[in-house]
C-alpha cells in the first residue's frame, strides 16, 4: 500500500503567516512531531511507500521527513501553488492514484490514536472513509452522509435527508480501481481553473457520480483524534487528546 500525506499548507487559521511558528506537521507533542508520529504508525502498518506533498517552509518539513524515513520509503513532491486550494496538493499526487495499487490518504495536521489508521488499513473495504458519528457543530467539519448504511454524500455543506451523518477525520483508503477516478476528478477542477477548490469536492464527485465505486465507512467513534486548524484545537490536542493517547 502507498500512502499520501498532504503537508503543503500555510496553516493560516492557526498561526497566521508567522514564520516564528512551525508548520503544523512539525508541532511537537511529548517531544515528537506530528510528522514523526505519522511515519511511525505507517511503518508499523507495513506501508511500503509514502508520497509527501510539501510547499510552505518545505525545507523544514523535508529535513524532518528525511530523518524519520527509512531508505526508499519517501517520495517528496513540491506544490508550487501551495497558497491555492487544498485540491491542488492532492492533484500533485494524482499519479500515485494511477499506479495500480491501494492508496492510504491522510492529512498531516491530525493527532490521533494509531488504532484509527490500523482499522482503516486492515478493513476489508477496498475504498473507505473513517467515520466518527459524534459530529461537531459548525461549518468546518467535513460530513459523511449515510443512507441505508451507504455513503451517499460528503462535504462541509450538505443539503438533504439522511439516515445518519458523521464527521470525517481526514483519512481515506482508495482501491486500485477507484484511484484513477479520484485522479480524473482532481484534473477536472484544475483544467477548469478552479484552483481554490478543496479536495473534498473532488472526492464528493466520485462518491456521488460513480456508483461503480462504493465508499464504505470504518467507524472510529470510540477513538480519540483531533484535526488542528485553530488555536483552540491545539490547546485541546495538548490538554485533552494527548493525555488520552499517552494513557491508552
């Protein structure tokens, strides 16, 4: 299995544009960066290759990644348009989705129980999203909408009636068959000049438009995780989530 981590963004909502603060993936928890934590989990799960998309302050991130990665594990791709939408970063990894192998996709700015990725990687589903039924309020969480147990819609702003709605923590497994559909959806936005689009929009296009590619869910509602977007997220990560991970 081949993993993709997106780590190109500025983190404007967390630190503004302050270069006195590290990129989000280099924030330390118990003396260990988020990026190092990701690498340790991936290697424990037997992931064979990692494509890391970098942009903002790339040299710092590449230095840490190189120090953490075993020989032959790391592929680095620079997103030259990292101040655009998040879709651009995933688009830079589009060829990974076309290599004919399963892909594990993840954001770099999440602190989580390693069991989250273990359940996803070891699930029988070829293409799946992790799912937390405890949905946070507000416009920021990405929602997974279910009808009769099947994923039928996905995104931050959802209209319609569904059996259940949960939150997506930012991790996805994509089968070799579904990967090219993801790549094609990304290219549709780039070719259309929609450079401020989010990658969630491309994923939604595949979920809604390609019924031959069924997304399933892996429930991680009982596990601890947090995506670090705002200062209050970082505070909660350090004061609430990290102690639970350390004690698990």
